[in-house]
């Protein structure tokens, strides 16, 4: 039976919605999980209760275990490179794919980066002057009322970009950053069972071989429900404890040259996950409607909710 329940996001958060549907769901698809079962006691992450401590602990772990190049790679991936990293991995692993098509896409990306670079820094800029030492950054800013004196990370600086960079140089950057992001993910794990979320348009499938960006806070995914479309998919993944997931903590977005950066996740509630490390079993499907309210206007959207249980590949 199709399960449809209209919910106003203004009145009920999606977190509340999930609590509701956990109790009252009527359309569930349950698949056999016997081959994956492994009973043991473990902590289950509760966003509302655990987030602040989790965020500080994970930021400490990332600063301790990752080097500057690995942190730069995370920043680059969440700022446009992840699409090309995933395409390179897909094309290089599949001998039937045409790499020339990929390189054409990569060349267009490089041209766009050069165009923006010149718009920001000017035609006659010198790379050394732009990417000089930022040790003496003195402006005081605040994260959750905690003062710090650090610079924002900057795409071109983290990439060590040069305006005369050619396609061969750029190919090497993509390959190197794929290795760095895989190394970074292998060093960071979560010691509790955790739920992560992603809202996409209705045509998007679960990307089981990609490095993906998901969210710990389902309400932050509401921004992906846009006016133009009427139907969306919500992917809800249940990830086992001990999994390699990389939260986007403060150190991903700011330098820490002055050693003043507060620990936590004050910029983003998102995480990076290598989907290729898991087997995903669909445990539930719900078809529902939500009422989006903006000021005096409201619109009804269809939401296909797919809940997956993730199992680490052996």
C-alpha cells in the first residue's frame, strides 16, 4: 500500500518526520539481511544530543591524523573537484570507457578555473604574491562565540594553481587528489552507528561507487528541494560503527597557522563517504508528500524516501 502523509516543514522538522514514520510507517520493503548480521553492543549517534561533542572529537582526530595535503584535498573535493575525481575513478577502472571524453570535460573545467582566477586576481597577477605566507593574519572572527584569527582556505591556493597550467599538469592534480582523499578517508572512522542523508532530484540513483557528500543533519538538506521540481529522492543511509567517514570540521574550511581555530563543525554538518567501501541493502521505501512554505506561498512536493542499511565490504 502506498503511504502518503502531508507534512508542513514549517510546523514539523524532517527529523520529527523521521521519528513519526519510524513509528507509523505502512509501506516498508524489507530485504533479507541474515548474511550480514553480526550482533554486538555499540553506541548509536543521536544528532540532537551528540553532535557538539562528536564534532569537537572528530575535528581533533582530523587535525591529529591528516597532513596538510590531505586536508587540502578534502577542501578541493567539496569545492568542485569531487565530480572529476569520481569520473576519473570510474573511467580508469572501466576499460570500455572512452578517456578522451573525460579529458575533454577536464579541459573545460580547467578553462573555467583559469577564467575565474583572472577575474579574481587579474591578468598580470603573480602566483607567488597571491599565495604568500598568511602566518600574520590578525583579523579576529568568531565561531559559535569563540574568537579566532585564521584565514579561510582558498581554492587556488590549496590547489597550488598556476595560470599557465596545462591539461597534463591538471591531470596529475586529479590523480594525486584521488590518492590523497582515499588516504584521508582511510585514517578517519566513527566509533558509533550513524545516519546520514542526501536529497536529490527524482532521477538521481544511489551512487554506490562514488565518493559522496552526505549530511548528518537532515534539515540542512532541505535547501536541495527547489521550486522548479515537484519530486525528489531522499537517501537515508544507516552506517555501522567503525566505518570510515570524514566529517567536514572547522579545519577543512580554515587554516590554523596561528593555532587559534576552535574545534568543531560550525561551518557544515556534512560528511564525506567512499560508497565503494560498503554494500547497501534497501530496508524501507516510503512515498510521501511535504508542504513547503515560503512566506505567503506554499507548494506540495513528492518525496521518495529510500532507507538503506550499509555493511562494510569484507
